[in-house]
C-alpha cells in the first residue's frame, strides 16, 4: 500500500505512447500549435511516423514503437560501469610495463608505433577509456590511446601466445608487453594523440559518476539547464553526467517513479535522481552482471527488456518504444505505464 500510494502521488508525464499510424514527436522544440513530427515511410510503404503537437516551450523527443524500426538494439550495451571495469583490468595488466609491440588496425593510425614506451596507467572517463603512455626518447609529451566501446566493443587481456576468443579480423588494436596482450575488438572509436589532446577528446563530458572528481551539484545544474527536455533524454546526454547508458536510463526512471518523457522541470526530486544514479553505478562497477533490483537471480532489472514478461513490481505489460533527439539517435526505452504514469 505504501508503494501504491507513492506511485499514484507522483503525477503524470509528458506524452503517451503513440499507436501505430499516429504521429510521433521529433526531438526539437515546436512553436505553439506546430507539429514537430518526423514523417517517413517504412519498407511496406506505410506511414510509420505521424506526430502530435507540442505545448509552448515543450521539447518533443523523436518517438515511435520499437516494432516499426528495423534497427532496435535489444541487448544491453556498455555503460560507465562496464568501461570502469575494463579500465581497471587494463591498468592491472599494462601499468608500469613496456610495450614491445603495438598494432593499430585502423587506417589513420596504421603506421603509429608506440613500442619501447611504458604504459603509465589506464583510466575511464564516463564511457570513454584512456590508456596513457609515457613519452619516448626525445619526446616532450606522453601519448593517450583513446577508445570508446560504442555498441559492441570490448577489451580482452591474454597471456602472450594465448589464443584469442574473438576473430582476428574484429581486432582494432593490439598492445603487447613481455607478459600480456591487450586486444580491443570492434571499438567504436580508436584514436592516438599527445596527452594534451585529452581535454579536446573528453573535456566536454559532464561529471563522471565513477570518477574521483564526481560533482553532484554540477551534474544537477547541467540536468536542470534545459528544463523542458525529457528526463529520459537528459540522462543519456553525456554532457550532463557521464556514464549512464540505456539500461540505467530506463531503470532510474522506474526507480524514481517518473515517465521517461517527463520534462526535467517536472521531476519532483531531481536531487534524488542524481544521487541514485551515482549509487547504482557504484554498486554495479565490480559486478559482471548489472543489477538494479537487488536480486542476483533471473530478475536483475525492473523494466529493461521486460516487455514480454511485464513489470517486475506490478506485472503490468512493459511498454517498449524507441526515443531519441534525432532519427540516428533512437534508443530502446522501457517503462511501466502503471508505475510510471504520464504527466498531464
């Protein structure tokens, strides 16, 4: 009864789920009475994006049912905790060791050779990873190997001569020491630049949820700086706070009982949302399996990827949509329409 009263007292959220053939709002602010829909036709020639009108000053996320989009990502992708663990493992394997071979398998850096230099350390910055290498003879500045896992990237660590568990053609970089091999597979971003280039590469990121310089007040200020933006989009924006991905976005909105398309200005306790973000990532950073329910068994998540099983709390059918600021930024969105009722 306590939970029921809590959810019912939260109020409602911007927008409701679009039915097939209805307009779907696009991620820009619409003038009063103007439609902000992106219209296109699916492979069958039927309209799959029709829109609705936005209230003055309200932001409209591009939104549609997942079944209408052919590129829906149904699996969990790397988030801040994943990258933190990868950085810790790479640091343990490489820090203090000399690189005896480097092989960058991307055209721009194919001739780059950092062998003979010592790895100083490996750090994560949100969902970015930086391998810092000491300067070589005659060099005044060290180097940074910058990677981002994107959707499918990962780092593996092997003993020298050990057989790789992934095909060699998927490797984007190989870093070899006297004892270890670190191999980055299918990395979404791979760059090498002087250490001074780190500010340009990751300086735009907001406070790092798992970083030593975490600043909750600054994260709160950045989230609130665009009050009309849907909270589900604001949480994914790495310029606000760095490290949240799609799973945490969905689970955080559920845990605070708000519809993901609620404008930030209508969140009853934004400070609690920021604090919970930090605590969730901290709790999961050393786990191989992400858990938000406290249950390590078959139900580690409340709503994410549960549209066929229902909300773990109340059993209501979980809604699955695709939401993003643009067509290219559509991501899976899961929420419970009972526990997270829409506003207005």
